[in-house]
C-alpha cells in the first residue's frame, strides 16, 4: 500500500480559510463601536489584524517545518521549551482553545435565531452544541463533506453581503472618515477593540494542524497561508465597512447581531429573516469545524498523560467520542455562566499568550541554527518581533483595563499547572 496522498496548496488554503472565518466577523463590530467610532480606525483595526495573522502564520510555518507532527502548540512548546509548557498549551486547547469559541459561536447563533423564532437564545445555543456534537459522534464522512461545502458557503455569503452593501444606497450611515482616527488609535480602547479583531482572525494557526498533511510544505504551506489570510482579510475589512455604511452608530453600538441590523436595513424585515437563517447556518458550520478538530487535538494529551487517557476512547468508527462530549460539556458551561463579551476577552487573553510563546520559538530555532533546509519566515527578526510587540500590547492593556477577565485566564493556567503534577506522564 502506498503512502497516503498529501494535499496541495489550494486545499491547504481552503483549510486555512475554513478555520479563520468564524464568529467574530458577525459579532465584533458592535463592541468596538462603543469606544471607537471613526471608520478609518475600524478599517485599521481589521487590516492590522490581518497583518498580524499573516506574520503569525509565517512564524508558525517555520516552527511547524522544524517539528512536522500533529499536536499544534502542545507539541511545539514541549519541544521548544519543556513538556510542562506543552502541557499548559494542551490544557489551554482543551479548556479554552476550542470549547470557548464553540460557546461564542453558539451564543451568536442564539442571538441571530431569536430574531426569527421565539425561543430563548441560551436554549438555542445549548441545543446547537448538543446536536452538532451528536452528528460528529457517528459519521466522519458526513462531517468532512459538510465542512467542505460550508467553507465555500461562508466565502460566498460574505461576498454577497459585501456586494449588496456596496451597490445599494443607505438611508442612514455610521461611516465617518474624518481625521478623528489619529486620536483613537492611541487609546486603551483601541487596544481592547483589537482583542476582538485578533480573536476574529484565529485560525491562521491552522498550520499547526495540517503541516503533516501538506505536500512539499516548504513551498506549499507558506503559499497557502498567504493566499488564505489575504482572502479572509479582504472579506473582513469589506464586511465591516458595509455594516457601517448601512447602520446608524446608535443601533450598532453594543449589538451582538450587527448582521441582523445590516440585513434589516438592506433587505427589509422579510429579507432579514432569511439572512439571519443564513448567518445561523454560517455559525453552525463554525461550531461544526471546532467540534470536529478540537477533540482530535486534545487526544494528544491523552496519549502522553495518564490523567487524560480517557480522551483516547473511540467508537467503532474511530471517532473520539469522549473528547467530543467533554468539549461539549465545557462549552455548555461557558454558555450558561458567562456573557459573550467576558468569555471572548479571557479566551482572547489566554490564546494570545499561547500564540506569542510559539512565535517566540522562532528565536529559539534560529539560536540553535536549526531548520536550515526547511522553510524560514522572511525578514527575521522583524516579523516575530512585530508579532510579540503586538501581543504584549494586547496582553498589557487587557491586564490593566480588563483585570477580571485577564485574571480568569491566568487562573485557568494556574489550575492547569496544578494538574500537570497529577497527570502522570506515560513513558
């Protein structure tokens, strides 16, 4: 039997797009507009998010080429620093990395569907998590087909909304291209707003999970990452601008379902109901992607540590059902106990810290003079330095201005550190 066929850059780019396009693009703008109102400021936020994602992806590609195995940050930090650091990354992945984004997407889905059906948003959110987890517990072929179709549905839906928003004339608009942006971009609020944007771009580190599958990764992986990230950046910036074009500042500020406001203004109440259903399907596909991938990442911990060995339990089809339902249970706890904003902020804090440590690994590799024959991120040390500076900027402002959510993230790490000494490493 020959070696399994590997994927080219086009398929890899589609996987990057699938992982990147998620909840944030339809939910973040309302929270940003509470303190940041200038349209140049909003555009800068989303372009900067795309630049940061591209830098991070290139750095992850270098680290991934040095350690071309599945496991993501869990594997990278274990090899770069110490198994303890890798364990904490795995703990973050288990408790926050996928479970929290699933909860956020389910909360957003509930908010959009309540515009169409008279069912409490929490009930809709929990029901979506349970239903999708059930689907992924039985048939992996159905899962893969659904995800492939859903990826291109996401791209086409956003492109359609941008096109409609650009062609139609608004009755009222929140667009403001004055010079006020120069004062806004140096405020703490701009840094907090950037947390929402950086969360919206999560998925660029899909490189950590697909490099083992990519043919000629030194060539194809960077190409896929650049193409995928640029496409997502263009879609994200365009969508935020048409949201601003077709809504008033008062209506958009603090709103979770900004897409509903846009759809009502552009398509009318009946058309908005259809758009809400399409966005809900969009969010279902995002939940599905994370329910599919997340448990397979956490299985790596079950392989190495006795405490988490139950995560390796699979059904007859080879599906990690124990890991799927543990992740589902954690997500439901987030839905029932936290607000969307608080979950996003401490999720953003802890994931940014994990990504920063991985990007810093580029300096470790260069100091060891490793990875000479594989891909190396260009313009070293400018790229990893820029990423780390942006990360420290985000983390610092979160600690000062959102101490409760930041400390919650640090508490999650502290609990994880305690479980490390009880975990019983195998071998």
